[in-house]
C-alpha cells in the first residue's frame, strides 16, 4: 500500500478506475442503458454514456434517450431531428451525441429493455414520470438520478432517489458534481461524484458508464449527502451573490462560502445521521459549491438584488434576467427555512436563515455580513467541524 | 445541547466566543502584547489587537509594535511618523491603528515587557529575529505566528511555529485564514483560524485578542494543519491560474481547486499524522484556498504564464508584474516536489507534481488538465477522503 493511501486510510471501496475487471456475468448479460430526459444536461450525459458503451464490452452499444416530444419551428419533431442529425438541435446544438444514441419519444418503449435507467429531467416532472413507469420497467433495473433540484419539505427533504426507489421499487444511486453542462460538452476537464447506498458493484458500474479522461467520476457510500449537496449549494450561492453585489471582496465571499459549506454539512447530518463529512470534500461538495458561487444564475440574480439594495424583488429580477426561469436557490432557501423553523434550529443556521430573510425583504442585503449581534451567530456552530 | 451541536459532536473545546470568562489570575496580571512586524498584514493585525486591548480588562491597553526602521522620503523615521500620526503611512496608509499603539524600532525594548508576542514578518527574517530575541523575552511569554510563508525542506516543512518554539523555548500558536489585509483594514467581514498545540486556555486568549464582529476567529487543536494550509494553498493557486489562463471555465477551476485541497490534506497528513481533516473545512483551509484562487498574485502570474503558453518564464513575468516580489507558489511547488521526489510520493500527488513541472517548463500549461494518461492519475487518491 502506498504511503498516501495509508495515511488516508486507503478505502476498501476505491471506485475510480474506469478499467475495473468485468465479471463473466456482465460479459454474458450486457447492460442496456436508457436516459430518461434530453435537456441540456441530459444530452451531455447521454454523450458521455454513449462514448463509453461503444468501448466497454459489458454494455450494449445502443443508448436510448427518452425525448419529451416537441415540434420544432421547422415543423419537424425533435426526436426525429435528433435521430437524423445525431444532435439535440434544441438543447445541445453543435454537439454530436454519438451514432449509437436513439431518441425515443415513447417513454414506455424507451425504458422497456433497459436495466440501467438514468434520470435527468426537471425535478417537477419526476413524480409524473415515475407514475407512468410503474410496472413498465425491468425487474432487475437499476437507476441513477442526475437531478439536482429536489424539494425540501417541512418534514425533511423529498429526495429524488427515494422517490424513484419508492415508486418503482428499484435501487437508485445519484450523480452530482461541479458539472456545467456546456463545459463538459466541450470536453473540458471536470469531476463528478456517484453516491450509492449499499451496493458497491452497482456504483462501480455507474462509474464505468460515465467516466472519461475529461470526466473523472468517483463513488462514495452516501446517497443523501451527495444529493443534498446539489440542492443546498444554491442557497449558499444566493449568499455569495449578495456579497458580490455589495462588493465586499474575496475575503468575505470566501468566508460566506465556507460558512455555507459548514451549514450544508450540519443540515445534512441533522437530517441523515449517515451523511459523511468527507462527502463535502468531493466534487459534489466543495467543487460544485465553488462553481455555483463563481458563475451560475442564483449568484447572478442575487448580485443584482443586492446591487439594488433589495428594492427590486427576486420575482422582478428573475423575470428580467432569466426569461421566465425560476431560481432554485430562493425557493430552496424558503424550504430550508421552514424546516429550520419547524424544528427550532433557526439560530443554528444563521447563514441559511439570513439568506431567506433577505430574499423575502425582512432584512437588507447587508445583513449577510452585518457587524451586529447577528454576525457573531455565525460562530455558534463554529469549530464544530473539528471534532469527528 | 442544541441538536446541530449534537449532530456535529459538539466540541468540548468550543473557542469562538469573544466573551469568555476571565479568570482572577488574568484580572490581576494583565497581559501585555507586542507585535513583531509592521508591514501591511502586521499593521492590520495591530489595529485588530489594539481595538480589543482597550475593551478587554485582561489586557494592557498599550500594544507595542516593533518597526523595522526606515527613513521615509521626507527624511522622517517611519516609527516616529507612526507614533505621531497613528498610521503606518508606508504599509497601511489611511488607516488609524489606534492611539494605544506604540511603534518601537528597538526590537529588544519592544518585546521586553510583553508576555504575548505576535510574529508577523516576512518568513526569511524570522531566523535572524529569533536569534536576536534569545534571552531577551519574558520566561512566561506566549507566541503566535501569522507568517504564511514557511519553507518546505526535503526532510519536511520548516514550520515557523516550530522555529519559534525551538529557538525561544516558548509555546507558539498560529493564526491563518482568508485574510486579505486591506479588506480587513476596511473592516469587511472575514474569518480566521487559530491553531494550537495543547493549551486550550492560551488559544482562547488569542481568540479574544483578535476577535471582532467583522473578524471571526475560531481555534482548532492542529498547529501543523493550520500552518501548512497557509503555504500549500499557493501551489494550488498556481494551478488555478493556469486554468484561468487556458480559459477552461469554472468547472475545471473548481475541480483543480478541489483536487488541490485534497492534496493539501493528504500531504499534511503524511507529514504529520496529527493533522485533522476537519481543519481543511476551517477558514485557514477551504476559505483561504478560495480567496487565493480567486485573487492573489500567484494566480495572476500563473494565468499570464499559461496565456503565453509557458513561453515566458515565471522569472520574467514576476519581474514585469510584481515589481521584484517573488511568487511563493512557484518556490513552494519546487520544495514540495523535492519532498515528494525524495520520498517516492510523486505519483500520489499528480496536481502538485504537475504544477511544478509546468513551472519549470518540463510540461506545457495544458498538462494541468491534459486528457492523457496523466489525467486519470488525479483519481489515484480519489475517494480517499471518504473513509475516516
């Protein structure tokens, strides 16, 4: 064992090599992949997967992609154009998906033969999709969710992976990370994290399916931690955007991001005691947080909000800046606030709490770094990271 | 105990409140503080400290600041101007230090009565300063080092805190964090981390001395981890600068920063088994890394280096861009490389290794994210964060 590995307690479950051995079973029963979803990220994911199924003998070459059918301005059907041009001309123009990708507008047909289901749709569609899929999928199917926008309800978060497992009766992993779709489409170097519950073999298989030299995937046994990172980071990005709008500088922004990461960790662990601190060092944690707080629309609109001293509401700014899209961060901040309030935890999460109160106009944007009795609250859970 | 605290294993050693109780001893033996150093950061630290000694009864009001004497263009002595104007007109113009600050050009005299010594000089001066101080300081003196630029020698890092302890026979804490001096001078919200060895009471005292509503200080029992963060982050910042210069986007930059944080952690733990993972979640860890990779001169010159395809050396760029200052990141990368090479660990630290090889022209800047057999090496220690 190498010294570094030793020092880090070399995991028994190292999952990052794309060249893991393939069992005889796998060789004889090739896996068949269907991607449920064909938006921007769904199309990029399909491209990644399709490049691997061609190379790896344990997968059927063909990757089926369910397309929510649309009629293009030309009068053609989106799915037909994808199959003709090998491009998702609407959501990922200019990028070839791979000749082994088959767009299929029929959901039932798309999933029928697949034993590996990749879910990557807007989260609000997932309940309806699951309902349609009950009884229509293979019994041995495995699922993975790439959906970042789960809801946090008062009784706790409504995990998409849990929804899939409960509705369809199948195991569900998640894949999250610092994954700006168009950068990965251009094959720029990036990383991602697979979260799995118990079955290490399945996690390995998902890693192999997504891993490319420019898209490094690793797996951690922590579905909830990985999945929560993808949602909670948007709340922190709102806070980081306020700092940008107030022109407080990099020190302050870094401090807010760090406090945010700590609250993400504390919140996740309060809700799921199984969540691991180390997950927050993975791509789904610190890296995705950084990406989201550097770019991203949550940060951008929050910056505009603070620049306007909170005098123009998020609704107005969203309408102006995002062509009708809604910010996940603002609604997640409200949802998180409801959980905190419901459980009496508001004071333990001063950043999450303050972000929400600024969003709804109860506090001015400057409250994010106010030198008042509020600020020291940031230290309430301070240092708590140090004793595991 | 609050639920969040419980979930995070509420530390026995929570050290963040500035209002800790003061023992009788302290009340009767007021501490006397001397700051050794009066550059930009030294002056800001003095300002922070001086605002607190006025308020806290356990400290003498007066803060002495040793000034390396200089004659200003006006012909006046720097120390005299500081004492007259209450400003360090050369290194922190426009900011009042506090009327209770006394600049003293005589090192021996400056430290004579102090039992709390704050060291904040360029690291290359520390050996000489320590030599001069032997036998000249109070026996009960305590030290803290704010010096970020320690050297990494082949046999391991030469910790400034260790140098102070060994040379002067006194205990030494460290204070590090996302601390851009001029932002703190303007009282913008920021955080810092005190690292201490064993004595929690002393750490508390240092926290009280520095803590203000806009400068939140917490303490962790991990001197080496805190101190190493301050040095190793500069190597990562060079890598982040390459990514900026190559215009690879935020995904890639976040990935490089994350891999860098992981290598900082792994390297520190290999050298000191006492180093705690949680330290890297503190301000000295992730927050300082973010600040340094967003701004900072290491990032900036590395960006220019990559933009020029590595065709103009760091020496040339430094001379052009930094008015004769040297980049710590480049020399630290070389020092770290020597340690890794010496111990046979090069392959375990692909990012640190690659940064150095790019700096010396053995690899092109694109190697930082090359889609070659090098890239997957990043995954060699991947996932290792997950199993403590």
